C-alpha cells in the first residue's frame, strides 16, 4: 500500500463503518477529521442552500442541497485518488499532502455559496459580494481554518489557491484538473445528482465507474486524459451535459423563474443589507426578499415565485443561434441593465400598438450571459498506438456538442411576459420586429452601435 492509499479517507472507501449515506444508496467514508469540518457552522449552512434553487418550480423533487453535493464531490475525489494510487507518473509528482489538499478542497469547494447566488451574480449589481469572497472568509478565519491547520497541517490559502488556480506547480495542475476541468468531479456529481433528484434520466446515462477506471495523465503529465477504453463513457458524459442544460438548467420555465428572481432582486436590492442577506439560510433569505418587495411590480414577481400560488411569466418568443441568428446575436451576452432597458423599450413599443398599457416590469428579456460554459476538451490515450488524440478528433458526438460553442446549442434568448399581459401581447402581429426595434433603441440611448 503506497502513501496515497494510506490516507485515512481513501482507505475508508473499503470500510463498512464510519460512513454517511446519500442518494442513491452511496456510502461516504467519514473520518474524525472530516467530520470536524462537516460539523462547522460554515459547512452546515450548506444544508439550507438548495443545489438547483428555482429548478424545483418545474421539477418538484429537485430540492437537494449543496451539502449533499459537496459530500458527493468529496467521495469522487477519493475514488480518483484510489485509481491514480497505482499510476507511477501520478505518484511520482503528486504527494500524499497534495492528495489531502485535493480531498479537503473537494469537500469545501462550495462553502462560499449562498442562496440563488448564480442568477444573482449574473446581474453584476454594484456592491454585490460574490460567493468566492465568502469562500475566502470562511476558509481564512474561524472553525474551518483551525481544522485545516490542526487536523490536516494545511494552510487555508493553499485550499483557496487550488480553488482559483492561482498556484501552478505541476502537482497542483494535476489535482486542479481533477477538481475543475473537462472530466472533473464537480460535473460528474452534479450531472448525476441533479438528474436523479429532478426525476429525469439524462444526467445518469454515462458510466461513471468506467470513466474513473479509464483515467490517465495527459501527454504533458500535468492534467487528465482518458484511455481509449473510456471513450464511450466520455462521449456519454458530453451528451449528458448537453441534455441536462437543454432540458433542465435552461428549461423555459426554469429560465422564466430565474429572470423573475433577477428582476425582483434588482427592484429591491437598495432596501436590503446584501452583506447580511447572503449569509442567511434560504428560507430566511426568501422572507427578507418578500418583506422588501413592497411595490406592485416586485411583490408580483416575488409572490409568483414564493407565494401561495405559482405564477411564472409566460414565454412570448424565443430565439436561438440557428433559427434567428440576428436577433440572438443582438441580445446574447448583453449586461443585465441593458436587457432591462430593452424590455422597457419593448413595453413602450407594444403599448403603442395595443389598446392597453404594458408596464416595463411586465416584460423580461432572458439571454445567455457573456461568460460561457467550459468546453469539453480532453485527450484520449490509445495504448496500442502509443499516442494521444483529442476526443473531438475521434468522436463525432464531441465534435458536434463540445468543440463548437456549447452555449449556442442549449441557451436561448427568451422574451417573457406577465401572465396578465400575455393575452394582449399575443395579438401583436410581429413580435420579432418589435424586439429588433427595442434593441436598436437601447443601443441608440447608450450611444452604441448595434
């Protein structure tokens, strides 16, 4: 047994005691030092933060937490280390201490998240703290910092460096690629777990065990590759990710709810203590948002999401790169405030053509953000040939879904309208021309060129 296999958590994979069970019937080895991290207040708060937030308004069982996901990612880190423990290229570079750094970072990778942080961060509101700031706070001071130093002999800044990739030794590039890369433990867990709880099969149709068993180091020896035996599993993971984005994460109902939350937050953020808000449990967070939503527009939005009746904005139009590339190109990647002004301009134009007034907050544009998803770019090692080849070179599936811009396949520009306004808006003769006119007006007001 080598040094990595003797790490208590890795050895615990084969133990029958000291485990926590998570769905679906998976035992997570918990050593005393891991338990002491899990029992900290900062980690326990993840029990009150849903992994998928507003997705549960469309898929009711998708109410699992970042606590459960963090345990799943931690377990996958152990499985990958167990796989690489017998790879001489890996163990010659990655020490047991590097492996332990990966273990705690996998466990703590989401510790800075707060309720609904990703959709709120996409607004880029002034003074809005990002979840990375909270991660630094929780890791550098307090209980977790003490546990890292006393139980693991690790410095909190080492964990932060692995999370943000700011240190780039060869060993850290290798373990960093396990944590965040084309075939990383975060994606492997959330695709499977989100699919499981949403009640859809799409994210579970790749062979996780086969993929782990086929892991290899790339030709440079500083990141992950896959042996040819894992090619099909890798292709299925690419397809799983594509379908989960298409059918779950960017489902039109989910995006309507997301757009409503963003607009509600934008309307009330001046009345909220953001620093305090983002430290709250999810239900208390919702209560504070509800209390702050005292105007009709904000209260309609918040009530439609979290009130006694679910009332989501309705889809009036949607555009993709393929059916309406010009309209899609005009709106994708635009800043939130630009999209808000464009919605107000559309409402004014629609009001002038209809027999009723359409308020600016009755219209919401939802568009893909400028930040794009990480592309799936991994090498396959063909043992008989003794050579590495990019997966996209040998796989038509990956070439179609990963080498091109993944986002443009699964993310749409959508125009949502208040349920009370949708019937009137449906009488508009050419919604697309109004969208284009509203976009042009917004550009002119900002002194920019379309």
